[in-house]
């Protein structure tokens, strides 16, 4: 099982060598870096080189970047100006595309496989004009990413625009064959049925976001701490032709939890359950 930890858990803290060393020491071999300027300044060549050096020193792999979602999300601020590639205002949409390109340019120094991208923001509805705007953005971004060895993976989000059904229909109608999907199990649990959502996205899923909640809020809890049926999830993930990366994406909770030993335990439990299921499948 490929273990990946999203640095979203530390988004309100700088992503420096010390934090990356702690992740490596916890036995986690790969990371997904969340692009928020106060956490990781993807615009800065110095910050990118520092990331490259720390990853190399601690033998960590950069699995993916999470595309920026807000322009001014800096330390000490809970939110900033939304960045949306489906903005129907051309100037703002182009501004968003330019910001995503800055994140993709990281691959010129630190190679990574996937850029996880939201198609919309907040509670966006399935407005045809927003889909058209997203298509115009992605036409350029897919090529820009490909030239840097990166695949864009659209993430299902708990709104109409980013629902599994909308993403599936969007790719089918636009024939944007260069785009893939990131299956977010926590968002699927809020928005619909996990099983149904995964089946809709299955054909294009290349990476994941794994976290838990109680079906109402996007809490990003540790797996097994909410109400997701993890036995059902095990059935879904173990049935894929190729094992999917397990990217745990958490929020910092009160008191600075969860700690890295808790994250490692969650990885262990998921791996044990997946291994048991695959073994039984092979025997049968």
C-alpha cells in the first residue's frame, strides 16, 4: 500500500525541514503538499529548493500537490480570496489559471505525479456557464501540466459542481481525456453514498483523499473516528485492478491533534484491512 500524508494537517504552520523530518521519522514515505502561501510558498524558488533539499535528505517522495484554493491564505488567517478555475468572469478565471500554473512550475524543480484540483468553490451549483469556464481553464492547464510530467486529478467536492455525477458528465461531454480523478471519501460521505460515488468515478480515479466525518461537516478526522463504513471502503479499494495510493488528508484538531503516531496507526489499520481483503479475494 502506498502511504501518503497530505500536509493539509499542518496548513497553518510553515512547511519546513523539521516538519518533513518528523513525517519521515514516523515511517511515512511520501507527501502531498497543500499549496497555501503561508504553509508552502510555491511562488518562491528559494522555498521550492528548500523543499527539494528536505525531501532528498529525508528520502521522502512528493506524490502530489494540492492546487491553491485561496489567494491570501497565510499564517494567522482562516481563509483568503477564493481561486476558482470555473469563475465565469474572464479576468478572475485567467488569474486563477495563472496561479495554478505557478504551482505546476514546482515540478520543474521537484517532480510530482498529480495536481489535485477543485473544479469549483464553496456551494457552487451545476451552472453550465461554470462548466464552460472550467473547460476553458483545463484545456490550457492539462497541456501545461503534461509538459511538466504532471496529471491533473479533479477532486469530488461537496457541491453540485464538483459532485461525482457532475465530474463524470463533464469529462464525458468535453472529452478532456487528459484529466483524471481524485476520490475524496470524506466528501463523498457528506454529498452522497460512498459506494455510488466511487463507482461513478472509478474508471478515472488515480489518487485519493482519505479522512472521516459524521456525514454533515467536512471535519477531516482520522479514519475510523467518524461514521464512514470502512468495511465498505475496503471492499471498494481492494477491488481495483491497481492499488490506489492512500492519501490521508486531515485537519488540525484542538490541542494539535492528531499526532503522527496516530496517523501511522491509521495507515497500519487501513493496510491490514486491505491486505486481508485482497488475500481472501485471491484465495477465493
